[in-house]
C-alpha cells in the first residue's frame, strides 16, 4: 500500500499484527511438509486488503473486538486459498516475486494446500459461534467458485459482454470484499442501514480492484507487479479492455485481436498489448474502475468522520491508481 494509506491504517495496526500472528498460529501443523508450504504461501500475504477492510469497517462503526480479529484471519485464509487455486488454474509460476506453490511443488500439493486453508477458515469461523458469520463465509466461498466456473465457461468467448464480465468479477473478487465490510460493521454493532452501505462500499471497491488487476495483466510490468502477467490472454479470458476493444475498434483490428487470441504465438501477449494500447479501451476500463471507486466513496457518506473512514476513502483511490 502507499505510504499515506499505510499511515492512515495505523488505527488498526495492532489488530492487523494480531491477524498475521493468528494466521500462523491457527495453521500450525504437526506435519512438517504442511508447515513448509504454509511458510512459503505466507509470502503471498502482501496488501492484506481483505483483513484491512474488515477491521476498518469495524473501526469506522465503533470498537474492534476479538471477533473482528478472528474474522479478519478467516477472510485472509479464504483469500490465500483462492490465490493458491487460481495459480493452479492459470498455470502461473510467479506470485509476489516468488515461485507459486504449483510451480514449486506441483498441482496436487497446491490443490490440497488450498483445501487445507479453506477447511481451516471454516473451523476458525465456527469458534465465534455466530451463524451469521458462518453462513456468510460459506456463501461467499460458493460465489467465488461460481465466478471461477463462469469464467471457465466463457474462455475464448469473443462475444462476451460487459454485463457477464462484471458478473464474473463480482463473484470472483468483489463479494469477498463486500463480506469483509458487512461483517466488520455488523460485529461493531452498526445499524442495518450502515451495514448495507458498507457492504455496497466493499462490493464497489472489490469490482474496481479487479478491473485494475485486469488492466495490469495487459499493461503491467512483471518485475513491478511481482506475478506472472499475460495469463488472461494465454487462458482465453476476455477482460474489460479486450471486451471494449472488440466492440469499438475498426473491424480489421477486431479481427486481428481475435486471431491473436486464438493463436499459439509465443509473443502474442506483447502483440495484443501493442494493439490495444493506442485505442481508448484501457482508458475506458480505467474510467469504469473510477466510477465504481466513486460509488464506494459515496457509500461512506453516512459514517461519522474518523481515521478509519478516511482510510476507507483513500483505499478507494488506491485500488484504481495502484501500479501493482
């Protein structure tokens, strides 16, 4: 995160540190090879966006309690599981400038480690003795799977529309952010109206975050981003810049993009980047992300001024301006 944002999240710094400690403590295993994998996957914990959202939502509505720290650890486990499984689906080799689990130990170990993280998240969530939290975490993981399956269903679908794309990324990414904000506010004793607004904030922010991620997959620098880029192109996943380009570019350019997407050329990612960059498609996607970020900020209007609210506002700017 940016220096300014890191400074603003000082109001939850002690609790974030507790989440990091809890993550390791809860996942400790008597099986040495499991601990080795957990230690490696812990390197993927970078921005800790989802625990941060949950804790800031709680802090913006009242006081942070033990349940917030537990739930923040739960959502981080869920998120880490999705990263490990995503890397298997994408055959990615690099994440956070280090080898992915599947590249290091193979797909079997990666799939099982993802399952280990998910099962532990459910076990830890059950310790709160809250049906609401358990239901929301279970429903959210179901929706993430739905999003992934819908994306697989639409691989190499050059007629994919923006509505279906948004449905995919809402489930893949945004619903977990929305759940974080909902639970954070709920366990701080916020009213249903405030909980709903914070959930809208998380949904909007998460969608904007994924659009920016998809932009970076085309225009980003692997060394700066620290993970394998060009995967969307290689896997036939149409993202918003490509969807817009196929709808608005001159016909010969649309045909060229389709041909490149279908080709097996080793440098097709670079060719697609060079084709799309001069168009308005990247800027269109950026504007859609900015619109969603603005909607997220507006959802915070009912909150009283606080450091936590300010951090949430700044996060909506961070997700669309981040270079990584």
